[in-house]
C-alpha cells in the first residue's frame, strides 16, 4: 500500500510532536512537508526531520499534487479557514481542536467539510488513549450496566501565559472541551444542557478576559444521565486528567498521575513522580490517533471522531461559557439549530 | 478521675454503635442507661451491654442525678427538642447531626445550648477520622500553602428506604452536610454562597419528595476560595468518601476505599474489597469522637466541634436546597441573620 | 459474665501497650495488677492506669486468688520459667513469643503447659491482623486454589540496640519467627526444612554475636509447597511487613505500608507517610488478640494459637540459624523429636 | 545520516516484534532482510513488512554488502556460532540473550566479538525500560544513598511447553538471567557468589530435565552487598516483574503489574487488569533498545550493554544452577577464569 504523503501546518509544541511522530512512528505515513508562519522554524524542523519541503504559505502546499493529507495544528483562529481550504483541495484533513471559537463558524465548517466529501479526523487524542479506550471497551462489554453519570477532572500544572489566555476562548472552550468530547464518547449520548460556575483562584490576570482559572460544568445528557467536569489551570503538582463513569452495576475510574512505575521509600515517606504535562500523559495517544488516521486514509474508512464531534464539543463549551456568564442553565444547540450565514 | 456516666438516647444502627463503644472502648466512660421509644430494643440492648437502666422516657433519664452526659442519636425531628431539654438539665450533650432540618429551629437551639453553658459536641465524626485529621495537620504545617479549593465526594452504596428519604430533609441536609462541615474544617473559612444542581439518576421514587439521588454543590468561601461537593445515593460498589484540598503549593487527597490491605491477583485481574458502609469506614472516628468528648467532660474543656458548627453546616445545606429549587446561587445566612421566633 | 481479672508481667513498650489495651479497649477484661522488675515503672504504670496493685515479685501475684489471667511480656529469657509457674498456678496464660530461645526448653514448656491443662495463648498478633485474617478467609474460601508458595518480608525501620541484639537469639528467632508462624498459619502445613543465608549489610556490630542484619530463609512444607522469608533490620524508611501466598488459581498479597489514607501531591511528586513501627502497624491486632483471649477465658474455649505454635515457630528459627551457620539445608524437628531433659 | 540497513535472523515471537519495530518505530533503521529456517515464515514476514529480501541461509545475508546490522533472535543454541560469524563479517550485531548456555562457549564468543572490533549490543531490554531507567537515574542522583540489597521477582503467567524447557538451559539461565543482569546494572558491582534453591511446585514435567519451576537465588556482590532473585513459571495471574533496591538512605521499588490506568469498582470490589506477558510489559523497552542500538551504529558509539554483560549474567546463572544441584554456595567465575579451548 502506498505511503500517505503528509504535511504538517503549524510547528508549535504539538505540531512539532505530530511531525516527529509522522516521520518516525506512524507506519504508512511519509512526512513530506512542514509549514509555519515563522520561516526559520519551518526550515529548522524540516532539516531536523529530513523533510525536503518547507513553506510559510498554506496555498502552496494545498495546491501540491504530491501531498495527500494535511495536519492543521495552527492557532485556533485559523482552523476554520484552513479546514475549508483543505476541503476544497480534496486532501485528507487531520484537524486539531477546537474547530473554531465561534459556533456559527464551526457549523459552517462542518457543512463545508461534509459537502466536500473529504476524510476528516478531529484531534481529540484522549479517545485514543489506552486507558480511555479500555474503559470504553468495558462499558461496551456491559461491565457497569447502564452509564448514569460522568465525572471528569482536568488540571493543568500551571496557567498558560496571558497572551494565550487572551486568545484561548476561555477555560470552557480551551480546557474543558476535551472532557466534553470524552464525556459524549463514554456516555454515547448528547449533552442537552449545561450549568457552569467558576472562580479566579490564583491567576488574577485572567479576570481581565472575563475568564476564570477554575471551572465546574454540570452536564445533562439525553435520557436523564448527568455529569460534571472540573477544570483548573494551576494544579502545580503536575498534569492530572481523570474520569469516572458511574453505571447501574459498577463504576469505571480512569486515572494516570504516575510518571514511572518507580516508588522511592525513604524517611520522607513513599514517593513517586507525577506526569508533568499533556505531551507525556498522552504520548501514546498522540501516536495512535495518527496511526488510526493514516489507516483510514489508506483504506478509505471514516475516522471514528470527525468534524461533527468538533462541533458538539464546542457547542457544549459555548453553552457552558454562557451559563457561567448568565448564571443559569443553558441548552446546548444542535447543529441544525445554528444559523450559518 | 471519675468516670463519666453516660446515657444513649436512640438505639438505631448508629446509636447502638455508640452504646457499644461507650461500654467497651472509651476510657473514662461508663454507660449507665440506654433509651429508645421501642421498649424491647432498649431492654435488649441494656441486657446485651450489661447496663442496669433502660427507658423509653427521656424526661426520666434527664432528671436522674447519677447521669452526667446524654448522647442524642434519635431521629432528626427530635434533635432540637431533646437538645434544649438536655441544656435545661445541665448535663453534657453529644448531639448527632443535623441539629434540625429547620434553620430557625437550629439557630434557636444554638442560642438555648449556649445560654445554658452546657458542654456540647456535634457528631461530625469525620473530623476525628485519622485521615482527615492528618490532612488537617499537614495543612496547618504549611504542606499545601494556602488552601484554594475543596473537593468532596460522598457516595452511598445504595439509597435509603423511601420512608427514610421522606423524613431526611433531602440529599443536601442528609448526605452532603458531612462534606459541608469537613469543607469548613479543612478550609478554615466560612462558606458564603452555594450553587447546587442535581438529578434523579436511579431512585425514581425520590422525585416524589422533590429530592434527587445525585447532587453537586459549588461553594464559595470567604476570601475567594471555592469548592464542590458531589453526593450520590447509589454507588452500588460500596461506600466512597473522598476529599481533595488544593492549595498554592500542593494538593492533599483523602481517600479510603479499600476494606483490607489484601489484594487478590488472578486471571480476572488485581482485586480488593471495598468498604461497605459508614460504620466500617469511620469505625475509628466513631470511637475517637467519643473519647474526645469524654475527655472534654472530664477536663472541662470545650469540644473542638460544637453546636454552632451544626448550625453552619445546616445553613449551607439549606442554601443548597434552595439553590437547587430556584436554580440560582444562594447566600448562606450567618447565625445572626436568622430570625428566631 | 464475670470480668477476667488480669495481671500484666513486664512493662516494656509492648507490655505497656497490652496493659493500656486491657484497661480500656478489651470488653470483659479488668486489669487488676501490673508487674515489672523495676518498681518505679510498675508503680507509675499502675497509677497511670488506675490499677490498685503493682509488684516486682511474680510469685506474689501468681499466688493471688483474685487474679484469673497472667500476661507474660517479660524478657525472653524468663518466658519458659514464668510459663511453667503460671501453669502450676492454674491461671490462664497469655505468653509473648518466643517461648524460649532454647528448643529443648521450649519443648519442655509445651509439655508442662499442656499437662497442666491451663488455657494458653501465644502472642503471635499477626494472626489477628485484619489483613492476614482476611487473606486466610479468602484461602479458606478457595480464592487461590491450593496454596503452593509463601513469601514473607519483614523489615524493621532500624536495628535494635546492641544489648538487645546480644540477648535476642539472632535474627531468625527474633525477627523471622513472626513470618515462620504466619507462614504455617497461611499454608496450613508444617515446615519440614529450612535453607538460610544472610549478610551483615549495615549494622557491622551484629557480627560480634554471629548474627546478621539481613537474612533469607527458604522453607519447604509438607506436601511439596515452599516459601521464602526475608528479614532486614535497617529499612530506614519505616516498618514494612508483607506476605504473598501463591496458589494454583491466584495469589494473595498482604501489605500495609501506608500510615494514613492521605496523599500529598506537589512538585516533589505524590507522597504518603509510611508506618513507623510495629505498635502502629499492628495496633488493631494487639487489641484483637486480647479480645480473643478474654473470650476464650470467659467461654472456656481453646485459643486459636497455642503453645505448640510457639514451639513450631522456634523449631523453624532454630533450624534456620543452624542452616545459616552450617551452610546446608536443615530439617525442622517435630516436638516428639526433641529430648527434654 | 544514512539509514542503518538491518536484517533480522529468527522470526519467532520476539524476532517478529523486533522486525516490526525496526520497520516502523525506529528512526534511522531500514529493515532490508529477514531470515528464518522456515522459508514460509521468512517469506510471509517479508511480505507483511514490505521487505524485499528474505532468506533461510545466514551466510547469504552475512555476505551481503548492503546490510549493516544483524539482529540475532534465533534459538539460543545458535547464538554463539552466529555471533562469531557476524563478528567475522564486520557488521554490527544485536544479540539476544543468553550468549550461550555453555560458559566456555560464551567466553569464547566474548573474545571473538571483542577481537573483531564490531559493535555489539546484548538484548537485555529491561535496561531500556522507563521504570528501570528512572530507578537507575535516582540511584545515580543519590536518592537511596549506597545500594546494599537488590531484590528481584520474575513470574511468568504460565510455564513454557515441555520442548522449550528441554532446550532452555533451566530456570536460572532462561528466566533469572534477566534479573542477574539488571541486578548488576542497578548495583553497579559484580556478583561474586550464588546460593540457589528451588522447587517443583506445579509443572511436574520439568523434573525430567533436572529443572524446577520455582527458584530462589541469593547473590553476594563485591564489597558486601547482597540480593535475592525469585523466579516462578506459573503465576497464572499474569506477568509480574518487580525489583527493589535497598540503600542506606532509601529504597526504590520498580513495579508494573497494571495493564491500563482503568479500575472497575463494583460489588465484587476494586479491580484492574494485569499485564499478560513480556511483549506487553516491555513494549516500550523493546523499541527503545533498538533505537539506542541504531544510534550507536550511526554515531560509532559503544552500546551501554555489551557482550561482556552477556557473559557475566550467564556466569551467575551457571553458578546458580550448580549451587542448586550441589546444595552449596558457588563462586561466580570471572571471564579470565574460564578456559576457552
């Protein structure tokens, strides 16, 4: 089977990781080009990974006939525009979350991508994490009976810089969105409404952006299930991602705080190191989502997580933000309830 | 030092446990009488524990000059009335939570007890649990810097019978109240407002009492800290009580799911048994709170947890219930803000 | 039922703990006398625990008609002599391990105690530890099929003082003896031979007594099962007692390193405190073994762990010491194979 | 940098895994040929991995000028012969353990490989496991002071087939050899003598080969340190590999039983799945050892684990086997103490 010729757009921390993974760890993938608006970064990465072509111009690579798939890892504000361009180019699209920070734009992107018929996978890497996958498999096998409640916790080791916060869309769209997606994935139901609250506990500066550094969302699902999502920017101790799915016959707990299977016993107690960040926590998931994508491209299959999932997670985040601002429960609009101008 | 002559009022599951503990495990305590409205139960318990006196009439024992301390473990609806009677008798009072289901009555009870000058300890046993105590000591030692967020989870193995639910005052006053108290204890600040949501996930019958079997309370504390409390009636897998206190320099996690330090490894995985209920989970705390109370009585010291703590926890629970009903954030009234008729 | 009138002989750390437990935590026990060769210690303990009688003369208390049970917690060298005297007195005997450091003397003690018909329980407290008991119950319930291998680890936080080592009988009789007993208890078979090795890893001074501070015993059981026992004096990090029982269908792991159910997460990792010593690790077992003994006395039942168990554990320890010295596998002599002069 | 052109000899379970890893997960490696004595297997694997060349004749591939490195994953009996041939060919050699089952042959192989000057890495993958590496780094950083004792446990989920046992060289050379190597690695000292015992606990058929299915080795290291290694063939519950390194200031525990970070809580307790076998347990290590080897080849560096390490581990295993047979402590011969005919 022919290798899938890949181009990575955006070479920040995650884009760089995707590029490395495509170059060395994803069978069937061939990294043929990298792109960044900073030419020095693009050139350096190309050299480092032994890639011939680098660019600062998306259109140049989108027009290339010897590129099969585009990986959009650029800043969020460019996601929708690039997604539409990739759709027009007919290439396969791997799109980082969120689709957009604007719900109408996200809906329009869904329509554009679906109309084009291109293959599109969203970068919700948690779905490919071995622990989440195993939990999902256990639910499917009936281990907990009917799922009734989803509990998610996402704590970052420290708040991002103020410039990031300013452009992030807020804690709900930026941090909790991964939990909204995984909650839908685990419960296999749509979220119908959200009640969200939050506080500025430590990063006083986020108040300038009407944002908080700690948030709690209460979700109601179709059919009467519920859930809650905690987000915190300043856990200090490390990167802490957890989930629980409570069912009629059991509860599944997904954890993963430990960095290595090594414990130090001393007169200061029993101690192990904690995972420092998302790259380390989801190391395997970041590879496996790419492997899955390449397989879909090679075999013409539909990705298990697509552009509509991107819309749904954003719709929950948007409702959560409004709930927080208006101090009331807010319904989550379905795709067909959003006006696309 | 003379033994403290004790009488236990109410011989349900917890009252019976208190009676056993006083009879056998609490140095300085002498169980001299037991009381229950069901004479057979009172008589049987007296015989079983080698206690001479049993009764169905509180007034009879309250008038006895050879009884020093009364342990009120009767149904909640009788707590306030009995507390006032004990206050009038001048005896020491160990009072189970909640003080009342009515905030005005609770405030009046605080006034009556405090005016009488009797020694009074509330039955918030978690404060005497070795794990919570150790966490508190670590906070005091500066291990987590300034506490910023409290997270509490209380899951019961299965919902109580419908008759219990009907008289319980609802999930906030009945189940979350322990977390409200321990949150105040750990954060060393008062809660100023609550936003509460909830769902009927499994026990459909609780809807008849405008109650839920799953609830989430978001707490705001003086000085900008916050917290959330999850309550669930139907965890099925066991009794699951947890707490986390997030601070500026670290986070403390209080857990305790494991029944014994025994793990079975087999081709079905690694398995340990889970604690079945509150009596087992707080076995040591139930003894230690009585030991502390008896010491206070013997040494004329003020208990570390008193009737005002009972009021505060109920005030949070009452605000939470209203928040749930009115779908808005509700302020927690201070003791002096409550009209006592 | 009448209270059992108890006298504790020997008020070192463990004797003092037994005295406190009998005075305050053991239903049916009444501590009526304490004894120590140091009169000040006996008097002080009596005052502290509200006990009327104290003595330095065993014979005085053994002759008392108002004492029902003697708890021998004196130095090992006096165990056998005192046990025989208690046997002659006809009182019930709770005897700390080891019965003796001399196998012939131990055998003679067994004969004397059994001939007298007194009730006698050995102080192998691990058998009453909730974790070991739960493991035993699981084995009885068939959870691991047929037990094939026992693995025991006993690590002390630091080596005892040199004077203690000199009189201890060596690491096998002093430290591993608890594991030999619990191995027999778990496997429900006798040990037929031992191969033991050891090293002086840290406490160089023990070499003067032909002792080691680290030892490993390989046990062969009747019927083909086996096991190994590790002992170490200088773990530094805390008191670490573990066991594993490997069977044809599963393996049970008994652990218990954690001091409290509290974990501190910080930028130094995930940390919990470790149990510091045997008093803390076996706190519950030290009470429960006394409760069981008092119940046996009150109900005329035979203790589950008797003087023969004391002989068997010592026989294994004696064989282990010889194996270590002679660098060969040594058979464990049965009681009837020992000449009693 | 040019890709290293690799050929894998031997396509059993591990050889197949190496071939997959070289083809897809090891940057800088190019799998150009596979070899197996079964032509169908060689051809099938070549097709599956898109490799042009396959063979049944080592000499053919050893003579090829367009192959840079040979991975010997054939049956143990062929290791020494093939290693010498690779040495003659001048290619780089990745050699699976053990070097040989015969100590003289192993010594001769060391001499031949070293005389040839080729680059040679031994397949002790545990050294590349993230947990062992992290433990080693902590020792180097002084976390436990001076290492005094090494404890290793290796339990296989079930005994290999009888034909495998017959050719395996016995439990010491086949199973414990990994622990002997990792013990040397962690302690950074040579083992000077071994005392080994063992039993046939379950797999009665191994007795026919003078082998056991359970073994315990006691190691003495240069400078007075010690250690023990447990091996068991029939753990049934899964693949259980552990290590502890006790030092003067702390103890490191390396574990890794859990298959996924998922726990199921139900009325049957708290449960997680256990790793089934070595491929899953050392998944990352099997990739990382190849990455390290390829880097050494590309940069002309000496591998961190070489052919002498293969000799040393075998020398311990050989001494252990003799110790078991002769029931006495046996010295471990250094390389220069072995006659090479």
